[in-house]
C-alpha cells in the first residue's frame, strides 16, 4: 500500500506495540476466564481486524450497557413479583440437598419456590401442538407467546390464524420472537394477527448497518414459553415450525415440553413481561390490560433529576406507572408440585444462574445424573462435576443425538471431543438414532429440570434461557420413564468405538472443539 510505504517502519512497530499493550490491558481488566482471556488476546494481536470484529460482536462488552439499564429500571417484573404466591418456608421434609438448590436459585435468580396445581410432560410433537392450540382457542383474557424460532410454514401460519381469532374476540395477544432465530420470517406473516389487534415484537432486531460496538448479535433470546390467562403455562425446547410439529418428511424430531397450571405459572409470566419490556419498552400489568411506556418513566425521572427532588418524587412515579405497585400478594392457591422457574441471561444480575443450578445439582448427586440435550459443549466446571460424580459411583448417563441425525454436524463433532475423558471416568454416553433429539431435560436423584437451555456454553453464559426446577418425586418418576424410552432408541458409545476413529475424524473433533465457544 503506497500510504504505508511512506511511513517509517519504526513508527509502524511503535504503533503496533501501543495497540498490543492497550488491547491486552483492556481485555485483562474485564476479568474473563484465563483461557478465554488468552485466546482473545492472541486473536486481537495476531489477527487485528478479525479479532476486533469478534471482540465487538461476540464478547460481553456490548451487554454491559443493557445490564446497567436493567438495574436502573423503576419497573422490574421479576423482582416486583418475587413475594407473590411463594412458599415462604422451605418444607421441612424436603431433603437437605434439594433445600440447597432452592436457596441457590433464590440467591442467583430471585426465583421463588411456588406450587403448581398440576403438571404434565409432553413428548409427542402432535400432542404438544394439540394442547397448545386448544389452550389458545380457549383463552379468555390474554395470550403471551415467546419462541426463539418461528417458521413461515403451515405450523406457523396455523398458530397465527388461531391467535388472530382470539384477538378479534377481545383477548390480548402478544407474540415475541427472536430476530436471529426467526431470520427470514416475512413481514406479512403476522399481518392477520396485527390486523386483528394483536401485538408482535422482535427481540434483538439486527439493523444494517449497525455499530459493531452496540451489537447484540451474539446474545439471543432462546426461551420458549407460553402463558395463557395467568394460570396455564408451557415451557421446554420446542419451536414453531413444521420440523418441530412432525410435519416434515424424514426422521421425526424428538422434543419435550412441560405444561404447568396454577401458581407456578406466575414465574413464566413475569419472564415474558421482562422480555417484552426489554424489547418494546412497554410495561404490562398482570391482567394484561394496562400498558405504559418505560420511556415516559425515564423521561420524567430525568426531568426530576434536573429539577432536584428525585427521591421525593420516585414513589409517586412508581405508583402511577408501575402496575405491580398496588397489587396485593394474593394468598397461595395451589397445593401440588414444588417448582422454581429460573431465568438467565447476559444482562441478569447473575448471568450464569442456570449454569450454577445445573452444575450444583450434579455436584450434589448421590444416585443418578441423567442428562438429555441436543447440543453438548460443556465448560470445564461441568466436565469436572460429571467426571467426579461418576468416580463417586453416581450413575451418570448422557443421551445426545447421533451425528447422522444432529442438525449441526459441527456441534456433534464438538460434543464427541469430550467423550474420551467422560468415558474414562465411568460416564455412559448414548447417541439417539431415531431422528433429531431436541429435548432438553435432566434428572438428578429426585430433582428434575425442563426448559430451553442446552448443556453448552452458549446456553449457560450467552443466551437468554429459562428452566423449571421440579422438586416432586412423581414428576421425576414420570420424566424417568421418558428418559428410559429415549434410551431404548439410542446406541451406547463405548471405549472401543473411540479407539477405531481415524485421523480425519479426530482432526474434525479437535477443530470443532476449538470453535465450540462460537457454536
């Protein structure tokens, strides 16, 4: 380049040295894990252009502004409803290990212990969508729907038609989808719902061009939940599309959702309210009838700050605009299974709340740790907990989709790169061979968890996720039957299978493992 040729070499060397020292200091003070810090520094120094793009798009720096904004909100649905219909005293007959998990979720995610009237586990795609369609068709007050992926196919269009019909009947209908997960969804897809008076919001909408430093491309809303009239809720791993509904040709997808009824649904409801507020700036009350713009609250607060007397006026502003401020904490109504709904996300006070819950559950396991996940890319802490649990004599089993059926061959290779150390410790690994296994659940002794989170670094530390921790032996027994059914259609991977791998396969696994933080 002519311009660079005119610059003395010593000047370029000094400039590069200043850049290297400055960028290293910037990364070091952010206090990431040592391995992540070293990898990022090497990328920034040896691949400056690509490294800087990666840093601005795929690191946590861009989310700090949103974390501060969340902490400064006057209206915070999850915190505001923390005391509602909660079980204030942990039952004395609950095992001590379970009590520790309850306290952990309270500390990391402000997740109250609540009861459900009933709970049902659904595994057949046709049955899942049948229950969802029936619940929508009978909604009377509001329907809140949140999915990572929403396809413009028969399954997606059918739900839009049903939601539009309820909106025309006067039901408040709100749909929230993730922009990356639902990328390519036509603008007209939700037109019937919008024309009927429903509302649709898109989380993390990407705009081109957008400033890299403010991008949230890497931070996606991976949650899947439905709340209807405050008393019926659905969560799990399924998305809206023909492949999830079993309508496409080829091997079926195996998924799992949980239906909750009663007090525990409030946990799902407040997570939706939080996501809707973060996406649209609108505050929704629990009855789904009143809305106000958070922007108006922030503007009034800024004006008060200029005029002084912010603290004196704050209570009045909250009473006028916070729909939770005047709501009484209604008494407990449900007496069924104990449930904690645990959300996590990069801008939450404790971003790794779900990771902490799952890791702690495995660390305290005494009899069994059964995990089912489509995408398995564990961090060092989880690998250590799994291997030490197996060495302690715990029955550790993992069921993952077989490489031939996994919708991401790269992720399958990354998962397989962890097999050797897990097998050496005594863990048992199975590959599901009856289609794409997309279910996400785990069973630790007599505790179970169902939700949207995969057992991978992205779900643990990057995405917005949600799980329900279930402290009920009957629910755990029912989920154990599902696990054994999945196991019956899986092939166990043994040490001999790993010995026969050729160099190309081991190289592919090694490369996938290096790239795993981005998968």
